[in-house]
C-alpha cells in the first residue's frame, strides 16, 4: 500500500458531492469499480462544469486509468463495467450519437441539467459541443505540469503522476512554473524539492522565487543543508 503524505499546506480546492449521494447512493453501491467511476465522474463534472462526458475522455483520463488498473488489468473492461452499473442504478444517463467525427458514447449526471442536456442530445436539438460547452477533449492531451516535469526532471512514473495532478489542482500555475525554475537554477532536479518549494510558497508567500541575503542580493530558495535534507 502506498502511503498518503497528507494534503499540502495552503488553500485546497474541493469538489461538490450532493448530500443524496451519501444518503441514497453510497449505501447501495456494492462495487468498488462502480464507486471509483462514479466519484471520478462527479469530480470531472463539477470541476469542469460539464454536462456531458464521453467514454473516450474517461478512457484516456490518466488518473482514472491508474485508479482502475489497481482493480483490473483490463482498464477498458473495468470502465465499461463501472459505467454500466452507474447507468443501471440511475446515477448516470447514457446516449449514443454519431456526427462527422464518428460515434460517441456519452454520459450525463442524472440531475436536472443533466436530464435536460440528455433530452436535447437525443432529440437532435443540440450537438455535443453546444451541450458540453467545450469540444470533446482529444485523447492523450497532457497538462502543463507533466510537460514541465519531463522537460526539466525526466521520465514520469504512474505513481508520481497522481502527485503532479494534486499539485496542479492545489497550486496556481505560476507557482508551479516558478518552482520548476527554482529547482533547475539550484541544480536540484527532484520532485521532492519542487514540492517543498511549493509548500514554502503556500506558507511563507511567493516573491520572485528567491530570497534576499544580508547584502540585499539574491540567494538560493533553499540552503545547501535544506537541499540535502530534501534529496534524502
């Protein structure tokens, strides 16, 4: 079991979950696959304010893929099982549509707005883009923090990918870019150092990424002793 290091310091982002989920749905869900898929769907739905999410998006979502892979080596099978059970239970609604790009398997939260979007899609009154508010995301689109890591640190492991996603959710993009820059400038190309820089920014404030020495000049964000502690 991988040990969770706790939530980072600073302001955290939260995802809304309806009270009825805990009162009505959670006591009935007896499948861990269904639970993981449902919670992840809620996370994407509320974080991105999306009324429709495609099967392809979920299948190429790195966080969900890693989560389901712990239950079943065949991630596609696990995803299909979780979605099918959520639709059968009534948590999600399903629609199959075709356009010039091909066939799409679409899922909606069974809420008032989700039911309205579902009905409009089935009636052909709205296209996918109009209902979702955004085009179906292309597969394998990497968020910037992954690009920063691979460009400045090295190859990315699946376990570390979750830590990067958490950092991206909890810290401003400018802080993340500065933290990578500080690590490179101080020749400490380790995620533990970058994470520590972000935590210090959250607790001590963010300036230009460097402190000032007694003579008013720039000094490294961390001392040599601190860098050694972070590296080991």
